[in-house]
């Protein structure tokens, strides 16, 4: 089943986000290589693909996991959590309707 992992960044964590980004992307690449990643990306803090020093307000990952518990465990192990970037992470089942 698909799960949406919606995370919010703590204020003032852009430097920590940038420092942990490579490790974070490696985990996402592993999901993609396994054919389980539907989409992933950050939420820019301003209306721009490159928000510069404004940074980001969080991230969204939609991926396939065997269970809600597996999705939560994967989310809990994110390098952004260990680095103090995320201050809140919500994991919910996701039903893809479109595009089919």
C-alpha cells in the first residue's frame, strides 16, 4: 500500500537540512531503485523552486510499504530526524486515484 509521509521542518534548520541531505537522498534513491517511490520533495518556504536562504518548511514522500508500521519505522529513521530538521512527521495511508 502507498503511504504519505508529511514532515514539517523546525525553524532555523536549513544548515542542518543541507548537511544531512546526501544521506536523506540516498534512502530515497533506495526506495526508487526498489520501485517503491511514487514521489518525493521538499516544500520551499517561498514561491520558488530555489528558495535560497528562505529554505524549506518540510517534505512530502509518497511510497509503497508493507504496512503503516513499516512506513512509520522508515520515516522515524530519516537522517533529517536525527539532524533535528523535522519537528513533526505524519504518516498516513494514501490511495492514488489520478493519474491512473
